[in-house]
């Protein structure tokens, strides 16, 4: 694993810190942050994001999921949800 700024050089290589890295397959994981929606009153209640939800020791009995990303879809699936959704 490398953490650096990279640019595509061809279909099978990247330019990373001035060096060419060739690959057969690559995973580019850019990271991301949860977007906190502007909902009136949200700042007055405890809420979870993908950054802290998976660190819970005790799961809430019920959970409302707002979002359309991969984590939201996975948690919203009643077959894999950790709480009543």
C-alpha cells in the first residue's frame, strides 16, 4: 500500500511522486467523509456517521438511515442490519 498523490499515466500505470508504477489490477481508495445533511434540529440530537457507527459497543434498538452511499445501503438491508431499521 502506498499513500501519495498519483496521476494516471496509461491504462496500466500511474505516476506517483515522479515514478511510474505499473500494475495489472489496481484499487484506488480515495477515502471519504460523511456529509452531514442540513436538517433542522439535527444538531440537538445525537447522530452517528460512518466514522463512528462501527465503533459502538452497544447497538441502538432502532436506527434511521439517511443517505445513499454504500454504507447506507448495507445498513438499510434488513438481512444485514445491526438494529431494527
